C-alpha cells in the first residue's frame, strides 16, 4: 500500500472515530435527552446508551432530580400596611423534559422569577399576624399557585417553605411590648383567680364552722399542737369559754 493509501486509511479511521464519539451518548438514571432532528422535536431518550445521527440530531440534556432554589428576600407591604422582607426556598423537579425545553426558555430562571412574584402577591394580601401565625398555610398556598402556573412547562413544584420574615426594628419593639403586656395580663388574671378560689374556700369553711361548732374546737386543738411541736418555749394561749363549756357539761352530767 502506498503512503497516500495509508494516510487515507488513517484519516478515514480518525473521521469514523469522531462520528462515533458524537453519535453515542450515555445518560445517567436521572437524565433524559431531548432530541431535535433538523430542528424538529422527535422525542426524549434515556437513560442508558443512545445513538444520534451525526450532524442531523441535536441533544439537550435535562436532569430529573429535585432542585432546591432559594427565593431572595422580597420587600412586601402587607394588607395592614406593614413593610417586611420575606425569603423562601422552593423544591421542584422536571416531570416532562420536552415541555421544559420547548415551552419555556431557561426554565430554571423562569421558575425563579415566577416564585418571587408569587411570593410578593400572595403575602401582600395577608395581614402581619396571619403571616406570623399561619406559616404552614402560606407554604401550601404558595405551592398550589406555583404548581398550577408551572404545569404547562412540565415542572412540578413539590414543596415551598418560607425561610425568614424580617420585621422593622420599630415593629419588633412594639411586638415585644405587646407580648410583655399580654404576659402581665395573664399573671394578673391567674392571681385574681387564685384569690377568688381562696376566698371561696374560706367562705365554705366559715359555713361549716357556723353549722358545726365542734369543728372550730378541733381546729383550735390542731393549732396548739402545731405550736407545741415547732417551738420549745412556753406559750400562753387564751382558751375560749365555749371550749370549756363542753367539759363543764360533761362533768355536770
């Protein structure tokens, strides 16, 4: 074989190797390939080993894993005219790779912008107390709104979580004062309730003593016993006449 023939064989082999490298692709389990043939969508392939027609077929690789995307803090004015900043995180995945490529340009960027505008519009319709107390309800509402709008793109919003709600310093101080006043109110109510129950018990005890005079004498003896056990000194304690009458009656009989 002449030198020209050898060079032709080497060139042909090198050209065939390039064609094989561009026509054979390997996709992972979580990847799909959106195939365009002469600019027209022909479908999706993968995972595993796929073959492309050189020059004719073009492939766009799409990941089907769940993405976690941060929503930067958004300036929001609530329905009761309080200026706050809210940040969130969304979890989504591509369910239809062909729609994600054909229906929207840069679906990651589009989903990020849509999540920001939806966060502002949804939270702006609520009052501050509702935003602070019903965070789980807000998460569900955001997830439903975003999922409905991204469905034509072949994207599924699986979860939305509000991360931070930043309040102005003036509002934080006002809420701290409100919480302190609420704690003081509860303490006063509990104290008043205790005094009421104690007074009620004393009233019940007085009624029992009024109907049963012997109970007063028993209480008197119990008090003497407590004083004798706690103090070693001599204690002079006056004895009521009613207490002695019980003994005189018993001796006279």
